């Protein structure tokens, strides 16, 4: 049996803002918006690697505080080609007003990475 992750999904109150973020900085391509009668809407974003991210919204969403080291999904990691690309993409995202959670660095587990927050506060690692 071959198993792979088909996609990961994120709920958001602002689909267009989140779609714009991932298409602008991470080269995602979006499908057409899906909407149904129950108040649900979504986009599927496909990245150059073939990975997919579903962005979802609903008219009955509630807010919760995203916390580091809480049980649940911690982050999404995007791989780029080089340390220079990690540095440049991180700088570009921060310059555009998004939150830097940790600057580019070598980690103890062998990665070179930075961590930023997407527009909803989800943790995004940029790594090689």
C-alpha cells in the first residue's frame, strides 16, 4: 500500500487574504472558489512540489488563540533551494509587514530555517 498526505487544510475568516499570501510568497496555484449553501467555501492551492493546501471558510467560524507548544499542528514547512533563498524570502515577507517569529538560523536538528506567521498567525517555516 502506498500512502501519502493528500492535503492539509486551514480554516480562515478571510479566504482571499490567505490565498493571496500563499500564492504570492510560495508560488501556489489556486483552483476556482468552491461555495455551498451551508456557508462553507474553499480554495485548493497546489504548490510546485505537488503538495496541496486547502483554505476553508465558513460563516460560523470562531476565533481561538494560536499558541506555540500547544497540542495540535505546530507549523507548515516550505523548502526553498538555498540559505540565500531562506534569507531573501524571509526578508521579503517581513518587509511586507508580516510577523517574524524566528530569524534564519541553523537548528540543532540540521536545518537552516526561519519562522514567520501567515496573516492568520499560523506558523510557517522556511527551510532548505
